[in-house]
C-alpha cells in the first residue's frame, strides 16, 4: 500500500517544526494510556500539521488481534477519548498508518518480527528507519524491552536515521533500583536516546513557570530569600486509587508523586536562569536544585514530614470508601495516600526559605498550585489596622484545573477612613488564549520526534529525585504508622499537616472552589 498523499486540512501553516518521518512503536498498545492519551495526542499533532506525512504507528501487546481489528478498536476508542471533533478524512489518513503486532515482551521472537514489520513500513511509508519506542508497559518490562531492541539492532543509529525510547514512570522503586535501571539502559543505549517522560512537564501551566520567570523582568529581582518568605506546593486530588489498588499499594503517595511530578514543580520554581533553552542547559539548572535540597536526617523525617491514609468520607456530596476498602488494597494496608513535608534548598537564592509541599488523594477538591509568599511589609503606617486584615502578598501559580496566575495584595477599602482589605488580581489562560483541547502528551511526543530532550528527565535527575525521598522511605519503613486511617476523605489531610506550618507561624492556602 504505497502512501503518497499528504495529510488533509493543510490550509493553515503548522505552528512549530514538522516532525521527522518516523514510526512510533507502542509497547503496551492495549492499555489505558494508549487509548486515553497517546492516540488522541497523535491525532491532535496530525491536526496541528506537526506530524510528518511519512509517519506510522505500530501497536504491540500480548493479545492476538489483526491490524484491521486494531484500527476498528482505536476508531471506537477515539469516540470516547478524542479531545475535540474528529475530522473523518484526517482520521482515515491517520488510521491507515496504524499497525498491530501481537507479542510477548520477554519472548525473543517478538523483536525479529518487529524488525520485519518496521522494514516493511519503512518501504511503504518512507519512514526512513527513524523509530521511537514508547514503553507504556509495567515497569519491570523496561529493561528487557530495551535490551532486546538493542540486541536486534533496533536501537542502532547512524547519520541517516535515529532510534529513541520513551519510558513512563515509575522509574525505579527507590534510589537503588533507579540506578540499576539507568545502568541497564545505558549499557545498550546512549543517554541522548532515552526520553524519561514525566507528564507534568507536558502541562502548559507547568511550562509557563519558565515563561513567567524568565520572559519577564519584574519577577526575577524579587525571586529570592530577601523577598520571599516561603513556598507552598500543593497537589490535591479528589480521586482515590481508581482501580489501581494493586500498583498503588506498593507505591504510596510519596513514590507516586514526589520524586517525579512534585520535583518538577520545585526545580522549575527554584532553578537559576539557564544560559539558554537548550536541553542540557535547562536540565543542568534543574539538577543543581535537586542536589541543593538539604537531605533530611532521621530526626527531620520525624519532625518535618507527615504521612496519612484516607478513611471513608464525603466528597462533593458523594460518600466514598476508605482506602483500605478499595479493590486490590489489603484491609490492614499501611500505605500512605497523603504526604506533606518541609524542605530547604541550600543555595544562595533560597537559604532559610522553607518549601512546604503536600499531595494527597481524596482531598475536598482537585487543585494543583504553587504559592510564593512574600515577606510582610512593615506595618508602621497602618498601626490601626488589625494585622489579620493585612495578609502577606502571595503570587499563586494555578496549575490545574484552574490555569492561571493570581497576585494577592492589600488595597484601600473605599470610604472616609483608611481601611485596608486584601484583593486578588487574576489572570486566566482561557481568557487570553482560549481553550486548546489537549491531552498533555502532544508536546512531549513531538519533542521526541524532533529530538528535543528539554522536557525529559536525565539519568542524574531521576536519581537525585530519589535521593531526596530516600530518608523518608527508610524511616517510614522502620517505623510503620500506627494511626492509619488518619484523615477522612473530603478533608485536607491529617491535622499534623496543618501543624507542620502552624509551628512556623504559617498556614496552607486552600482553594476550595
Ligand atoms: C500519576 C499518578 O503519575 O499522576 C497518579 O500515578 C496521579 O496517582 C496522576 O493521579 C496525577 O496526574 P494529573 O495529571 O491528573 O495531575
């Protein structure tokens, strides 16, 4: 089937570089990630004219299925998971580039079969031997797949073609296993071929942290210990474990969210200006922050960290079960579903500025935000104003579901007297840029196709993230919690998390809407 036609809807110009001709191979093609995110994201890239006309997808999974049946299945899935209307002509163009191959990842025969199929696709679609492999599989398959790909020449690059691999989290289970996995991968592939994905970096509002800080002259001069009192990062979710009890119970909130997603938020907020936006320039600065996070001693773990597990409760009027009653979770589980901690970054910019972070399941609202709280103004001029009416300035970066930035400051309340109130100045993305329906994976997939690693984790960054949480893993293992469940679903976590800030004379900012 020779494909000579171009993608339809070519009336407007693409915004960005059109990707190289290539084949995307998805290991774990029958899974949730593929149908919910990857395929809709590829379609969105095609719609944005960022995919090459010489493009194809190979899905691999265990289950036997023909390519025709796979095409029918993804067409059905798109009815549910597309982020907007699907143009029938463009979809037809797209789906004709999809292939399916059944295979076991640990069966050596899978790889020669894949090689044959890729050679055939190269001939039919002129994809030129450029391949990227997306490992949407269980993490214990990562090493085996990459080793097998290498053994069959499928990781080998030269001047005429490239080979890359995208790896989903979890990247290891602790520092030791992350190191072992890095070593295993780096034996058969170059760091430049490895794209460790963190879907938080696909979020527009996360990328906007860099734009806010480094495309504006007004923030950097005050972005330091002279003006900033502390930083709060909250990642609150209303969902429970969403049928993933088996995985989650072996991971817990700390592993699931902190060394990866929350570390991204910390590094982008705290890093020094990079010398350029080249991948390694940005990642070097992120890496320095990870290394500057003060390691927690065993005593710090006891005094500066909090863990929690949800009991039953009510969220948005709905009664929800306790964590221990979720499918796949043992009834006496001691796995945490909430974590909070106070970290310090030991460098000139941030010395003595605490960074408080918290994340939890079954919170009252879904809300991710970063609060930069500035030092208070001296109150001399407003002696008669009660201090509680003069809230400190806060710059809040709203990551999701609200997407925007707000600044809290004091203003005079109208009237004959000098009375002060606190007001918020708000910017919302949607007001300025409209809503761009996206899965959050478009940018990351496109970056891989054009060879830009800026938004992917380097080996040293992954390991440094694990170093930060290692002391907690060790101490918590040695001292299992005795009071779980210790927060009701629909609340902001255990009381200890509030005390963590109250002890320092501070308070979490909760956004209830
Ligand atoms: C995943 C975690 O990496 O991120 C989930 O495994 C979590 O437990 C999810 O719910 C949160 O992602 P988002 O994009 O909904 O904030």
